[in-house]
C-alpha cells in the first residue's frame, strides 16, 4: 500500500476544518483554472504523472520519445557500482579538531590531499567518489514512440505539428495531441495512485498504416554523474531478461551489477519484439483503432498488476479525492493582479510535491524527476519539502517519511554519532537508503540544520495527534537528537558559555567549517530542539534533563554586529556576507525565533530585503523567497511577505509546468516552501496578530478565501 491515505486525510479535514470562506470553495473550478497547456515542443517543460513513490516524465508525445534524462524514477530503485578497489568507509574520513580539542572523523577525505603522495591522492579520490555515488537512484527505463514519416524516416521533434498537450490536474493525467505528416495522434497518460504503473492510450490512423510503435530502452549508469547511458558500449554491463512472454503481456527482469528490478507490460493487441539486448518494441495490431498498454515497475516479480482501464479509473477516482481533501486557498477575489500567478504556483506546487515527495522515504531536492545529489535524501531541507503537508491537512502523506526516520534513518543517525564519539543520534545531510555510511562531501558532513528538523517533525506529529501513542512512537527521535545536541556543544571557560562548533558549516555555506562556530540558524534550532525535548520529557512524565537545562541557560546567543544578526562567528563584517545565502533569516521565519530579538531581526531583514530588491548579488535560491516571506510575516510586514513570494528574480521563476528552477533542475524545496509560507500567512502561527490571514495585507488588495489549513508553530 502506498502512502496516499486519502480517505483518512479527508476524514481529518472534515473533522478539523477551519475556514474564513463564506461558502465552500469550489475546488474543482480552483484546480481546473490552472490546468497547464503547451502548444509547442518544449524540452524544458516536461509534464509528469506519479504517485509519490514513482513518477514518469513525458515530452510532447505523452511518452519519452525524445526525452532522455528526466525520466522514470522511484523511491525504491537504487544501484551501486562494483567496488573492485575495495574502498573502505574510513578512507573517506578526515580528522577535524572541535572546539573542545577532540579529534573527530568527518567524511571529507579530500581535506587530506595536500599532504598525500600521488598514489595516496588517487586512493583518496577513488574512495571519495565511490562512496559519494553509492548507492544512487536508478532510472528505470525509457518508454517512447517510434513515429515513422511517410518517406520512411523517423520523425524528429520539429516534425510534430499542431501540438496541444494538457496536464489535467483534476484527474492526474496528461492529454497530448499532435500531427505527423498531417495525421493526428492522441495520447492519454496517467499513473496508478498506489501501484507503480502507468497506462497509455493511443488513437491514430498511424496505427493502421504501421507507422507507430512503442519502444522500451533500458540504460546502464554513467559513473561520473550517475545519469543513464544508452551507449552500446555499456550493453554488457547490465542484463535484461525476459522471464515471461504471453500473447498480450511480458515480464522483464533487469540486472545491474548486484541490483535488480522487474518490468511488466500488458497490451490489448500487438506484437512484442527485441531489436537489441536492452531495446524492445511493441507494434500495435493494425486492426485496432485504439491501442493501449500498461507498464509497471517493482523491486520483485508480481502478478497482480492493474490493467490499463483499471489504472485510468483509479487515477480519475484518486485525484478529485486528493484535491477535495486537506486545505485550499482561493485568491480569485483579490484586486492585486498578481493573484492568478500566486494561485497558479500554489495549485501546481500541491500536485508536484504530491507526486514527488510522498513515498517511503524523504525526497532528494529534485524529487523523482532528476538524479541530482545522485538521488540521495535531502535531510537538510526536509522541512522545506514537507512541513506543508501537515499545515495543509495532509499529514498522512508523510507516513513513509516518518517510518524511515523511526527505522533506517534513526539507525544511521545513531551509527554516525557513535562513530564520532557523541551521545545520541546525529542526522546527516546527504544519505541514501542504506544506513551504513554517510556521503562524503565538503559541505554535507558539517551541516547541522537537519538535527533540529528531526525534533521539529516529531513535534508537528504531536500537534496532529497529541496523545501518548505519538509520544512513544517518536520519543527516540526527540530524546536522542537532543542528547547529541547537548553533547556536541562545548564549554568555553573564557566566555563562560556553551559554543556550537567548530567544525560547522553555516546556513549560508560560505564560511570555512573548521573555523566556524555559533551559526545563527543552527543556534536557533539548538534552543528550539532542547526546549522542545524537555517538554517531551515532561509529557512522558520523565524528569527534566539537568544537563540540557544547563546548556539552555548558558548557550551562546546568535551573533549580532552593528545592530543586525550575522551568519556566524567569527565573521563580523556584514558586508562580506552579501555574496552568500542569507540563511540566518530562517531563525525567525521558518522557526519561531527562540532567543531571537525581534527588533534586531527587523533591522536584519530590512537590510537584506533592501539589498535583494536593489540587485545586490546575494546567493538566493528558490526556497529563500518563502523564507523571506515567512520572516516578513512574523515581523508584521505583510506587504513585504507577498512581494517576497512574487519578486521577479531568476531564482524565483516558476516554469509553465510548475517547477521552480535553480539552474538546470527543478528545485522542490521552493515548491514546498511556497506552500509552507502560504499556510503560515493564511492560517497564522503561534502568537500571530489577531486578524484574518495575518501574513497578507488587510488593505483590501488581497481577498484570501481558505479552508482546511492549520496554524504553524
């Protein structure tokens, strides 16, 4: 069973709905006005269908005819390259001295290159590269059309005419139509909401003419960037075996080194063939006006795959339930002309995060679209990816995440803390499903934001269900995360305070880890985390932890220079931060601002926000605009909050398909962060001003109708 528990979500929504809408929002009209239609071949805007555990990207043909890299990914499919050199995990470590004088191993062996011989350097780089890529998420295979023109040559993208392709959000399908040599082709593509299977229906006279077929092409993986390669030179490095072949179905078994998975295909009428070891062809019967097939992917063989019509029905039943569950925001009554663009982003972000980020484990930053970070989990940004599911009344969609955190994630975090000689559990920034090792990096091993996120998640779950069962379920996450927090800081006799780091990479990621301490963002999580953990002890009827209280009483305060918060110590010049990411605003925006002085943060926001609007080259990512909006809202600057969400900036661009793009790949923390910010601005936060939609201006420019949202911490 997948983690789309929509009947439960609907129950929770109806039981706890809070609304300022005079009449219930017409959710179907709200969603349908943001269906996306493209009228040209646009490789930068592929659509996707999916279910949170599995997603399938399509180009203008409704399949992956010309689309090679954004393709077919799942939360369960991983691959590990062979290790003939027998690299060992400890070869990825380098020793760093912390503030208490302890020598601690961190997974950044490239730090040792300067003192190594050429032979040692080769070994160091080899270990770093292998463990960084092991394991990596696996492209499951490309499915596309073989379209033949009347002259017998293969159609190219420029041969597609009269393109009209629509992402039907209400039913979760992609409807594609185009012409080849003046002959129309209609394609409908959708995904089952629980089985990792797609259905494709095709109507065209090209079928009767024998000019349309469907191919499957299975790749190996390039070592350098872990993207698929269909190069013939790699054919012997993997195997595709036919384990079952019947008149209208076939099952394939894929083997890549020590990893395998299964592919099952069924169709209404056609001929299956194999032109090459990893390429297969399904040629429809010329007698059929409509050709349809289903294709499912699984870790092991199964014989209960749904047929095409079942998949279509399941998708059409599922997506209206999704849209009718949880929260909704209708901005159509607003006078500000930007309402439609903000509402478009809100609706599309709900769809994209639902199909990318609701599986059996936390997502990577580009979800199930692209293999950035080699597909590994993005624990530094879990709050950005998923807090909105809770605030929008869809917390059950995170069941898979939370099970992973309770199981493999907690095991890995315990192993990491033990390896480094600390108590409790230490959550890592970049990690795959295997709890055995951390990914080596010059950044990831030194980040600490994810430590606070673990406790934040548990507290969110408790706010959803404030009972003993929740406390027992997540107690290890909370208490052991806090144990590490209290053990990681060290007592500085000179300043008579507990100090956080070094080594530490601040939120801006612009300071040297070996010299950085007392990051504003990380300190805010330390205050929040330890205070929250003490509340959990009290709820569990346990005595307060005396050491945690000592740490809280003497923990360093976030650093201030010239009346403004700065990134971290010991880097006092604010102007030097202006080419980095202004992550320290997160301390009073995403976080409730424990130990933050509101006046000082207002001064800080004023400077940074003014810089950004005036073109000062801060390094701004897509998630930073929701962060700015949340900080502005908490500072009671609602006009700035809205402007931050809609600022014209290259990092705040949302494509027609709904993705925020940070470089060449979609950046899902922006989509999740947008929904987080909108929920906060709409339903409010603990201690917010006592007025409707406190994060939006109340001057009549914005008419925000909403229902089903929840107040943020």
